[in-house]
C-alpha cells in the first residue's frame, strides 16, 4: 500500500481545473462519441455500474485504488481498515475515487463518503458494493456502484495499492484520467487525450443544438444528418 502523502494535497492547476470544469458541462454520451472518433472504443464502463441515486453526476480526475477480496480480518487490530482508510485519506481536490473490480466486495459507505468529500473528492466509481445508500443519497455524494449490500468491508475486501492502473467496469483506468458519469453511465478519457476529446465534445454539443432545432422545426432525421453530419 502506498502511503498517503504528508501535508495537504496539491490543488489542481488552473489549466487542469478549467478542463475539468468544461468536462462537467458535458454528458457522458458526448464524450463516448468523441472517443469513438479518436479510435478509442472501449472506455465506457459496463452498464452494471449505476448511479446510487437519481440525478447523480460527476466529473473529475481518477484517483485509482486497487482492491481485492480477503477471507478474514488482519490479525492485528491496528491493521483493520488500514488500506481502505489510507486510500480515502490520500484523496485530493477534484479527485474521483475509482475502485477496481471486486465483485460483491463491500467497500464504501456514508462515513467514507463524508471523509472523501472533506478531502475535496467529487465522487466515487466503485466496481464493487456499497452500503448506506440512503445516507449517501441524502448527502448528495455522487456514487456509481456495481451493487448494494449491508456488509462491512472488514475481512471481506482490502486495498493493496493506490495510484496505479486498475480495471474498473471493464475499462483500464490510469491515475489522472478524466472521468465523467451521469444517468447514461461512466466514461473514462485517457489523460493524454483530454483536451482533444473535450474540445470535440463541445463542438458536438453545439452541433446537436442546431440539429435539435432543425428537427423541431420540421426537418426529417435523415435530412438533418445529411445536412449537419450529426444525429
């Protein structure tokens, strides 16, 4: 397990914050379409990851966590929850907690959501289970999960690394990748393509506005696509 950094986490640079702010104004479907244009066709997560409550949406940078199942708690009480809590304490402003695939493994809940928000995290994408779903919904912490159950994580799931590439929802996620999630699902934009894909998505959003007005005014769907190249 990599140790949490000492002192307050670094703040995003103005440029990075600007890019994430632009991302937040878009929709996951737009980003997925533009990744297709760039030849990246495998960065929408499995549909088993769903928002924990209606209206949940997030946009930020991936803070990756590798989790794995275990068959009992650590022998020493001082090691209980150590990896999980260290992962939460290593979050920083604008981070999205991204937890690797661990089927049915319980990982998250209200108190960890409270701690994550206090660190500046903007949400969580967890290819495992969570609990305290009503409380997370009431506090409005955007959480996308594979399942819900009431189990405690102690002795069932543990964390061995943070800040490494992980598999989540069938997608390889690297630290710092852009993550956007909404009612349609979760999309990951590789960091190296961030500026290009966000710019393409902004252009597509504007084009869709034009097509929407044209169709509402009576233009047929095929004519609209033939005219504007967007549908």
